[in-house]
C-alpha cells in the first residue's frame, strides 16, 4: 500500500515518468455525503455493524493528499456492506456499498 502511495506521489510530482511505473487510470467519481445523523440512519436501516477501520488517503484536486477516517460496516446476516469515509467532523461520505461480504480463503 505504501509503495502504491509513494508511486502515486512521485508520478504526480513528476519525479518518475509513467513509463517506469504501472499505468494509473483515474475515473471520475462522485460521493454521497451526509451528516452524522444521515449516515447513522443509513447504517441502522441496513442493520450493519462496524467491522473494521483505518485511515484512508485520497488525492483531492486542488487540495492534495488528505487523510480521512474510514470504517467498513457489515451486516453478518445479509452480508451487505458499506464503506464510509469521514471527511470532517460532520461530513460522512459513502465510498462504496455492496453485498456478499465474506472472508477470503487465500485464493
């Protein structure tokens, strides 16, 4: 992970040329962001529980590299999941949602 971040920073800064690293493709994305009450309501509606967390890093245009708290919520019965980033004290953004959450068996 750290190697990917350092490569991305080096590419952005022009230190290395793309031909010496793996090609990076950027997709335009949009995030659904709500206040704490809104994210709590969504997670409660799907009966998801906090499963894992960490610090995410995101390169924001015009801002640069920012770190956010990230939480993965999972419903163990339905296997639905939601990944949420907390951008500010009261702004939570849904990064991804899905179904079929399960541990991998190393395959």
